[in-house]
C-alpha cells in the first residue's frame, strides 16, 4: 500500500531534540518532516541552562542562529550567585558562584570555546530551532500524533493520527527519529532496552510573574535554593525559586512524596507555596501554570533498532539538576544528523550509524547518573545545618542562631556548611561534564594512541585534547588578510569533514583533495601558519594541537577529532584513504 506522504527522515517531536535534528538535517540538504501531537511548541519554560557545547551546535547552524539565541537569553553574568536561604526575604545560608561565574571558572570557559553559556528558556530555544528547520526545508506537521511504525529493509512506515480531522495518515521514510520525549512511544515500540527507574521522586512546577527585584537584583542568579519544612521531600534537593526572566518571571520547583498520591496543585495551593518560598505572605503574583512531574533515573542502553533512532529525553530521563536535559538532546541530534546525512547521500555505509549508539549511549548513562547524584549531594547541607532528619522550623531557627555563636562548635558548623555548599560545584559548575565528552567507536581511529589521563577532576574541569574521539580544542586564529578572529571550530563542521595542518603539511592538503574527490565527500583543508589563510599569532593552537606542523587532524562534521597524525606520513593519500574508508564504513 502506498503511504500518504514520503520523506527521507521522519522526526517525531518538535522539542530541542526533534527541532534540533530537523534544523541540522535541513542544513545538510536532507528532506525531513517533523511532527508534534500538539498545535505548538513548549508552552512552559522547562529547560533553560544552555551550555557552551550546545551554543557551538547553534553556531554551527549559523552565526545568525547563535546571535538570536544570545539576544533572547539572560547573560551569563546574571546567572550565578546560586543562593541558599531560608526564603528569598529571609536569612541567607550561603552561596557558590555557579555556571562559570567564579573568576577561575570563567577563565576556563573563555579559554574553552568561542561560545558562552547562557540562560535560554525552552520557550525561546524551541521556536528558534524550529524556525531554523522550517526555513531551511523541514516540513512540519502539527496536531499530528505518532501511533505506531513498521520497518522493513528499505524504510519505515509510520502511522499517525491527524488530530484535526481524526483521520490516520501514513508516512514512509528511510529513517525514523524518535524525539518524542520522556514518555517516548517510539523508543517503546522499537523495543529499546532501559536501565534504572522512572518515578524516583515527586515534583511540581509553579510558573508565575512577580517582580522580585528587591530580593534578588543585588545577588543575581538563575537559582535560589530554599530550605524550609518539606524541602527535603521529593523534588530536586531543596525548594527552588528559578529565574525565568530577570526579575519578574519565575518558576518554583517543590517536591512531594512519590509514595503518596500526587497533590492537586490548585491555584490557592500554588500561590501559597510561592509566597512561602519567597517569604512574603502578601506578595501579589500572577500565576501562569502549575503541574506535577516525576524525577526519573532511567536511560536506554541501546539507542536504535534497525532504521529507528531515538534521541533526547526519549533515551535519557533525569531531573533538571546540572541543566543537562535540552543540552544533551541537542548534542544527540548533532551526533546523529551528519551521519544520517552522509548515509542518505551515499557517501557513507550504513554501519556509520552504528557509531551513534556506541558514542551516545555512554553519555546517556553518564548524565542521568550525574543529575541524580546531584540531588543526593544536597544532603550534606541539611546535615551541616542539623536537619538530616527533616526540616523543623523551630529547630532550624535554633541552628541558624547557633551558627552565629563564637564557639568552637559553631565554627565547626560554619566550616561544614561552607564545605557542603562548595561541594555543589558538581551540580552548578561541572564544566567537565559539559565539555569533556570523548567518543569511542568505529567512527574514530586512534591507531592505538593512548587516551590522555585527566590532570584535574574530569567532571569539574574541561581538558582539551586532540586525541581522536575528543572534541576539537578551541583556539582563536587570525585571518591573514584582515586580522579577523576565527575559532578553530569555525574551520570545521557544517556537515563537512575538515583537515587541519601547518606549514610543511601541504602534502596532507593535496592528499585530502584527492581522497575527497575519489570518495565524493566534502573535506575542507586548512593550513595554519604565518602568511597562510589563518595565523596562530597567540601560539594557543601550537600549545593545544598536540601535533607537529607537518602533522594533521582529521575532524568530523560534529567537531570531534576522527584521526590525527603527529607528523608527515610516507604516503599521506593512502593514510587518509584508509582512515576515511574505516570511518565512513566504505
Ligand atoms: C513539565 C516539564 C518541566 C521541565 N522542567 C525542566 C527544567 O526546569 N529544567 C530542565 O533542564 N529541564 C526540564 N525539563 C526537561 C527538558 O524540558 C527536557 O530535557 C527537554 O525538553 C528534552 O527535549 P526532547 O526534545 O528530547 O523532548 P521534549 O522537549 O519533551 O519534546 C518531545 C516532543 O515530542 C512530542 N511528542 C511526544 N509524543 C508524541 C506523539 N505520540 N506524537 C507526536 N508528537 C509527540 C511532544 O509534543 C514534543 O514536541 C522539563 C520537562 C517537562 C516536561
């Protein structure tokens, strides 16, 4: 039977994962259709922390996409005092500079990437990705619900319900991408295996408008953590007042006991919780929405089945701690899109797609585990304040009072509180978690080179390396003709392979042109050095490249190093052919 609609790739879901995949596939010239069962995109702010690696993906989509994200985002400078308090109006218990706002951390951020972290609520990010996709060729069908799919050796036939007419529609595609979120039917129907548990904690979101400037503008932050009775039950570690827009739009996250029925979050209840956490019983607030959700600890151990690939929350379900949700979803799409594009263009064998599982399944496990551990790591703050058994208001006042005594016991307590709060950098300043992803798969050729060990804590600090599998280190280079600044990452990406070499590496450039021609692939070569197109005036690239001037780096379209040669090879053309054939499964 003929399907109603034919496309190369069908994507279920227009969230960060689905819209991201659609934008990337359209940018690579691949026909695709994206569907959403609702008539529009995210209607609540949801994910917001947008890390440097995600901004590099947006930059890869085009400077206009990156610039628009910054235009709508709250600047990094306003993100990070990260206050712990008894209420916004009440006593402050402590703070830790977060999200690259500590000067040492900021230095690491600035050195790591041409892009900067920011706070971009999902209500702004999703339309940007969706618009980019649609303007570049994506067919979007809203009010269209995925029902089931069947696949054969040639493609996938997906049956959807048009929710406007109630009729079923069949869509035939070469591949199906399940980006249908934390209750993914596509992942379920594809039979993906999962580990972990859904519903480990109960939580609610209360979204409202209120001008809270007088409580927060002098200590700008995305997150204000509130310790009050019930703050240790369910939820994400403590009561949270989260900035959506400075300083008049907010989202409160408050927990409930997952073993009891979910509470009915009536407007009166929601306003009551908000006033309680802000510490102002008369505060006028405009309630925008309120709903409950569960904290999950659940990840897929295989991400695909035949022609069906899942990305985003469909394969990793975790609390918002560390702000990894939409970031990881977009990065999944960045990993998958170029591979699917090359396979569909006939430039790579289908086995290239196996590397998606090999590379991203470990990341799914890592980030789900990290986000859940971050909730548990709030415990020492409660303990240091003498609240390990639960927050009792009278006891809390007594303990806060005791902490200002001049006794050795009070000093020990102050020390314990300081240390417990500082330890939260694993949640709020985990730059390594965001930037250190190193891939191992058939789409990376190490030639037996050993992985460099991490010199510092791999979760906290980014350690650049050109070891194959790692993301290409960023360094600023300068254009020879006009002195303009260009990141090494800007020389790569946009769906193409790139080769970076130095003076004496010209044989690599000739070999790359010959092999690219033979294989019918796009491969951009760049010689970096004095009087070349790009000059390393600062010496940063020489320090980071870990190869000789006559060596070369072969960089994949997703900025990860595919292979490197530390010096000139006897037969460069043969070497590049060998490596590219392996990576592209040809
Ligand atoms: C209520 C809520 C609050 C959240 N709060 C935060 C937060 O505070 N901080 C944070 O970091 N993260 C938060 N998250 C998580 C964050 O939003 C996700 O990590 C991120 O959106 C994942 O992106 P995704 O594209 O994989 O999935 P989603 O954004 O969930 O997108 C799934 C898409 O699939 C569509 N879809 C689902 N089923 C079907 C179907 N059968 N047919 C057609 N379309 C379908 C949906 O309509 C949607 O377009 C929250 C999520 C939710 C749901």
